[in-house]
């Protein structure tokens, strides 16, 4: 699995990189076939009325498709946690979709042989 982390409008410290890497690596146990993950962390704007708004954006490439999640939060670490939680749900859906597709294929082959 290849992980790239990019910062937009903020300076990425080693602590932020390590935290994002650790959270995203934990997704591998839910969907082991992840090929590439691109993470973009940053700040929407310095002139936001509600203060500083950070975002975490991920593009997760899995065989046959891509899962994209973008989350905003007042704290960068909360945005990373939110993206991880949402990715966990989306990857679970993709895994279940693949499983049902495989079951249908096996069932069709079995019916064809009978």
C-alpha cells in the first residue's frame, strides 16, 4: 500500500504525518486490498467567519474503484478521525458489495454446471 500525505495551506509536522499515517493504516484490517491512499490535509481559508476550518481529504484506490471522503472540522486531528471513521464505513460497503457480487458469480457458475 502506498500512502502519500500532502499539506495545503499548513505546515505538515512529523506529528501530524505520523497521526494521519497511523489512523489510515488501521483501515487495512477492514479492507486488505487497498493499493494507494492519497491524503490532503489543510485549511480552507484564513478568513473564515467561524475561525479556522481544517479539512482532511482522502482518495483510496481499491481494485475496481476509488473511495473519496472529505471532512471539515475545527481541529485537524478531528478531521482526520472523522475521515477515518467514514472510510471505515465506505470500505465496509465496498467489501460487502464485492462479496455479494462474488456469491452471484459462484452461484451462476454452479447453476451452469448443473
